[in-house]
């Protein structure tokens, strides 16, 4: 069964919408649209009307290419106003077998126990450690036999006002929100591989006006942080330092931005407010302006990594993604700031129908949103709509209502009962207690709920 989804990454510099078909967890892209961001600064909506227009343009372009008229979307929400807190849930397992129902119960208990501030709304509840009867670090408790289960969760929440503004902007663009995913979480889904998840990894998404840090260890995200600095700040710095218009500064950054090599070459640039004259600028100045801004951003993120107290658990090192990673030499600079940790620049996972334009680190978040919808979320996560996300078959939920004969003698007795029932039906004798014994035995997998049988059983025990 296939499902058509719309994913919208609402960034500070661009808005990207992708329509895709998901069938058996495989994603096939149908169409996409990209629009320049308006009314959004540092990840937060500052003008709902302008933001809505930009979102609408991206959605309409995607709809036109895909030939689809989808009306609901999964959108990214910036880490700007996101907060995290940890919580724990404990439940007893009356039936001894852990089902989806029990996992949902322990997750909801952990959420209930959390002290979520009034002005915040929960976006994700991510389990990172299950304990079953004091046995720690259980990867998947489903189907296990236990009398008690505990879970440690990381709850990601965002300010209600920020969420409300996002909803208004998207609704004004003619689309309802059916899912919200933290942008750093979506980027991490798009770039991490299984080994990195296993070993623990930090994903840094360097965007246009913002940078996100997400740490994934164990089974899920354990830490997220935000920095209101991105590649646009480099453009602004260059514009001020070189006294040249912003568009020219952007071109200089793209063409001559290099964090490793310096050059004494001089380039001629127009001056702000003076169309007649040009100014000669050494590429050495360009290099030092770009270098100092990128170094500052990475050093702040390195401090945040220390603050997380999870640095020792990051065995796979650092993944850099986002538009700023296109600067030459950024990996080498990051390597010097994060010593003794491997650093790599990551492109989003290649999925079917991915347009060449989207095979770029700048589109990691929107690709991550599609993969999230295709089931690459954290197992047993509670999402924005308070639903438990899992990959198990739904019918398993009723397993705990079934009583299964679990000893050899019970199975044998039940078999005898089945055979004897036929014989006894022909010669029913109410005075004969023998006739009650076999009928009293329950069928395999069924509880004895017949009131007459219960009464006969009680009478037999009494006399």
C-alpha cells in the first residue's frame, strides 16, 4: 500500500517542499519546489503573511511537478526555541509478556512524570534506554517476558507561541500539518548510517542563519543545541569588511571562500553607494574574515558538545552537513577544533527519484523528513500527535489478552478435554461430578468465562 506525503523544510534562507510516494518503507520522489525564505529569521517566523507566501510558492511548484493535490504535510521546526528534558517511566507487566500496549504505557508514564513547562508543547518523546527486570540497555523489549519495565526518555519540546505561528503560516498556505519534526533530528536521520548510530555520533547542520547540533547515542537523540549563526553571517561580515553590496559579498564567498589556502591576489569590487568607483581587495582579507567567523561558530559548538557530557559516548565522531559545508577546507578546520574525533561531510541518503539539485548537504533536513515518514524514526517514539511510532504489526497489541497454555500438563489435559467432550455430550448426567470436570477445563488460548461452569466448579469445591 502506497502513501503520498508532503515534506516541507522551513529554513531561514530557503523553503523546500517535496512530494513523494512511500511504499513498503521505500521513498520515490514525485516533485519538489524551492522558494527563497521570507518572514523567517534565525529559524523563527517573524512575519506570518510573508512566510506563508514563500511556503505556498514552494508547495505549488512541488504540486505542479508531481501532479498531486495533497493537503497535509510534515514540517520541520527549528531548534531555535526547542528545549530538552529527561524523564523516566516504570510499569508492572501483569501478563508477564511485553506487548505494544505495555510499551505505550511505559512511554506515556515517562511523559506524564516529566515536568513540562506550561508554555511549552511536546514534539518528540524519544526512548534511549529500556530496562527489563533490572536488566539494563535492552535494545527492544517487545515480546520479552518480564514483571517490570522501565524506560529513560529524552523529551524535546518547543514554545507554544513558536509552534502556533508555524501552524498559522502553513495553514495560510493551504495545507494542514500532520507531523512536526525537529530540524536537527531530521538532518541526522538523512545523514547517519547504522554504524554511526551504534557507536554514537554528533551531527552538526550548518545552515544559512542557524547551526544545529544533535547527539545520537544508544537508540536515539540524547542532546540538541542551537546556534544563531550560519553562512549568511559570513556574507554580512564580508559586505561590511569590504564595503561592497551583499550580493557581491555572497559571490565572493562562493567563488573565493577557502579556509585552508590564502592568496595575495587582488580583486576589484564595487563599493556600496558608489557605482562609479571600484575597490581593490586582497583575497587574504577575504580569507581572514571567512575563517574567523567559521572558526568562532565551530568553537561555540565544540563548547556545547563538552557541556552535553556525552562526548565520551561519541565513537563515530562528527558529521557536518548543511549549506555551509560547501566552503572549501571546512572539514580540515573542524578537524583541528574537534581533535581526536573523526570528521566527515555528509550528503543526504540517495533516494529514488532524487533530483540532482537536491543531492546537496543543504537539503539534508527535507530528505530526513521523508525518511522519518518512511519509518526511519526512533523505534517506540511518541510523536507530536501523541501516537506511539513503531514498526511492529498492529495485531500484536491483543496478544496480552490471550491466555496460552504454558505447561506440558496443561496442554495434555486440554487435549483430553477436547476428546472427552464429544463422549460426554451423549450421556450428560447432572448427578455425576465427573461430567463437570472435563467441561471445566478451558480450551487452549481461551479463558473460562462460562458462569454455569463457574457455579458447578464452586459447588464441587464446596461439597
